[in-house]
């Protein structure tokens, strides 16, 4: 019978509780199958695994285009790789 506090009636609260992208990681060279679903029907579930020499993504959606998301994630990962490649041979910084 209590009144709902104003913060829970604010449209911003409802919007901030809607997860369009749910992501998390599992890093181990010993796993090759994992993943989960999206939180809402209008969103993506993106699991990723950072290994020694690779990054693996598992992308799930009920209709938003997993192929498109896969393309853009691969493009972003390639851009990051291209930015970091020149530093592979550089001497480690001293702290």
C-alpha cells in the first residue's frame, strides 16, 4: 500500500534499466563453447573470450542482425590491432 518513490516513476530510470547490449567475458584457452542470450528482445547478448593470440565473440540476437554486429566487432578489433602492432617491437616502458 505504499506509494512508489518518484525515482522509480521517472522515464530515465526505466530507460537505464533496459540493457540493449549485454556483454561479459570468459577467458581461458580451455573453453571453446560458451555464450548466453540477449537480455531484451530488442538487444544483443555478446560474450567474448580474450585468448593468448585471439579474441572470440559469441553474438546472439532475436532479429537485430548478428552478421552486422559481427562485421563491426571484427572491424573494430582489426583497427585496434593495427594501432597496437607498431608497438610490439618497442622496448617496454620503465615505471
